[in-house]
C-alpha cells in the first residue's frame, strides 16, 4: 500500500474536496472557537464554550418569551417618512428601502401582545438588523402605542432594547422620541402594572438615556455593552484609559445601574417570576 504522503498529487483532484457552504461554522468573537451553526442555534445563539451571547433577532425573542399559540403584532405597516430630505452618502429613503430588503422588517422594532406563562403582556422587541436598532419616529410611535395598550389592558409591559441610539437621519424628530416614550411610561407607572426593561448587546445612546433605564426592573444579558457614548468617544474626551470591562453589563451592575444579569436560557423563567412578585401573586414552593 502506497503511503498517503507518496500519492500522486494529480490524482487529488478538486472534486475530492468537500466544499463547505458559507455560514456552516461561526467563529466566537470572545473565545475564538469555531461553532457549528446548527448547534449554536439550538443553544439560543449562545456560545456553549464561553457563554458569549450572539445577537438574537426580534422574532426569536418573541418565540422565546411568549407562550406557544396566538400572538398579535401591531403597527407592522408603520414606515418612516423623510421630512428632512436627509442625504449623506446616500438618501435616507434609499437606506430605509435597503434595510427593509435586508432585514425583512419595516423598522427597528416589533410590538406584539401575547401571554407569558399564561399572563397577558405587551412585548416590544428592538432589532439591530434594521439600521443598527436606531430610534426614529416610527420606533417611538410604536413604543408609545405599546405602552398605551399596556395601560388600557392593565397588563405588564416588556421592552427588549438593542440599539445604537437615536437615528441621525431624522434629527430633532428622533431626539423627541426620548421624551415622548418617557412621558407615556409615566402613565403606566401610575398603575400597578410592571414595566420590565431588558437590555441586550448593544444598548447605547438615547435609548439608554431614556426608556431602557426606566424599568421597574432593569435586566441585561451577560456581557452586553450598555452606555450613552461609546468607550472610544469617552476615552478621547477625557484623555484617560478606561477601567477594565467599562460599560459591560457586569460593570454597570456593579455600579448600581442594573438590577439583574440573566442568561438567555433563563430569561423567560426569570421574567415570569418577577411578574408574579410585582403583581402580588402567591409565591410557589421551590
């Protein structure tokens, strides 16, 4: 038998090589381990080696938190206008069309009603796939409507944030969404219905400075970037090196701005327990 290292190279044709399609393997940015995509999906897009939480689409969060069965999506047809006729490297209208085609979404948030462990809830989930989860007029309007549905139906509100902040293409109209949503949340705060804010990677800018930090309970996934300005901008501004882990969820919790850090696999159970406690339900044994 001819040893493998003496085989004729001409016989090793390209046909004998197995072509691996793109996307079959995913490299974890933290531990640098190559992960089989199907295995990663089964693990809720969490690295089984180091626990790094990959970005999770809004549709998957809805399936994760809400009970199986009917849930209703609201205001899916709302679309951003272009009142400023904004254009940088491309027109704002072109950016909107491109992001809609790429993500399958009409804007950076989905708002649904359903049940979480048989409790009626209003759920709003931001999606980074649409313009980096930026907040424009549509995101603000959909959030306000979700808050008002929680008020009208006397049910809890859950908001999952994943955002780079306000959408610069809408200028002051975008910035006003911070005050608009915060004002709506005041009405909910006057009722005995909880608002649970869940921050994922990243939650930054005006999103953090307004509703994301306004929850009765503020939760984060492990390792999420949470802050106002980014670490690079802060370092350039103050001219000093930043502490290790600065603006990570763990750092933010250590400094008192975050109540809980919850792994994605435990998120539904933890939120369910919190809703029970905040709504005065009897504590179940165990």
